[in-house]
C-alpha cells in the first residue's frame, strides 16, 4: 500500500488560486485597510468592513495575477517562483488573465459601493502596480520607489472608505506605510538577491549588497519611525496617538532599527531575513496599537 499522498484536482486548483492571488499577502493588505477603516470610522459599519475586505482582496489578487502573467518567463528562472501556476504549467495565461480581469471588475464595483473615492484609489493602486512598478523591476532600482506608492495605499484606503474624504489623516497613514516599504523590500531584495539576479530584477538601491544599501535601509527605517510618531503631537487632525502609545511605537521602531543595524554589521542573507520579519511585525503591531489607542480613548 502506497504512502504517497493523493492531491485531488480541487485541492490543486485551490492551491494554485491561492498562489496566483498571493493569498497571504492579500490578507495582510486587507488587514491594513481594515485597520485604516477603524481609525477613520466614527461608527463602525461591519457591512462596509466586509465590502472593504472583499474589494481589497479582489484588487490585490488581480494585481498579483497580472504580475505573474507579465513575469511568467522570468519566474521560471527563479527558484522561489518557478513552481507558480503559470511557469509550472498548471494554469494557462488565458485562465490567469480571466481571473485577474474578473477580480479587477468585481473589486472596483465593490469598492465603488463603499464610495467613489475608495474605488478611485483602488484603481490607481492596481494601475501603478501592474503598469508601472512591474515593468520597472527589471530596469531600475527606482522600481521600489514606484512600488511604494501602491504599497502604501491600503492603510490610507481604509480611512477614505470610512469618511469618503482624503485629507491629512489618510495622508499621514499613507506616509507611514510609504516609508516602511523601503527597509521592508530592500531587506527582501538583499535576502533573495541571488534568486532575483537570475530573473534580472534590480531591487537594491545601489544594485549590490553593500554598505551603501545598508546605510539607506537604516535611514529609511529612522524616517519610518519618525513619521509613525507624528500623530502624537496633535498636528494630524482627527488622527491622534497618545504619548503612551507613542512610546510603544517608538520601542517597536527601535526593535526594527536594531535589525537594520544588524544587517549593516553582518551584511548577510540571514540578517536581511530577520529584518524582513521585523519589518512585518512592526507595521502589523503599529496598526494594532493605533486602533487600540483610538478605541481605548473612546472608552475612557
């Protein structure tokens, strides 16, 4: 009797769907959007939260599917991507394009139901990611700068969904996640440098795993911490953070900064991987602290 596990077609299709839409990444983006919504909402409407989550997943899933269609010939060259549905031969380009297109249309419709501004920013995000960021990845390290714009939209998008307004509050949320993108993606670029090189991707600011890149990672980490603390000073409208929460954010930021300096000192893939995980922890915990700070103030 064979001990080999049997994978049914339905399991394989679900697995490929999750891979095509990058489910874990999509869920993290939805988390950011929902956090932004809770910060902006005076009264929480859980129907809107559900629509935001569904619409957000559709848009991120569509972006990732289009990305994999465009990069299919490069994905087959890299170890981390060669088994994706398209390069792995388990899904046709036409099928992936259909999924991406349907997701785009449904995502825009769902976000438009919330309000037109939310749909507009969702459309801008998918356009920048697919039409500008993706083609630039093989041409210039500035692709990370371009990619930081769609990457920073989700946190801000939640506030816009809650208020139907774009002002200093969502602008601040945008800036926090914008600056955070640089140490996060440069850490990934350093960690997976050899694999990215096979596909011809330019992800590091100097093009090398050197001191220059490490210094820039440190500087952008510092900028991320500073921007994250601006709401403590009461200059960002309705977006406010108490000093106690500010101290917590500062401590989280110093933890991330420690790993940035660790990368500078060691300059190896292991240190870069640790920084990548530290950056994910930072932005996730920051959003939780921001939301808890708001609701605890409301209860008191």
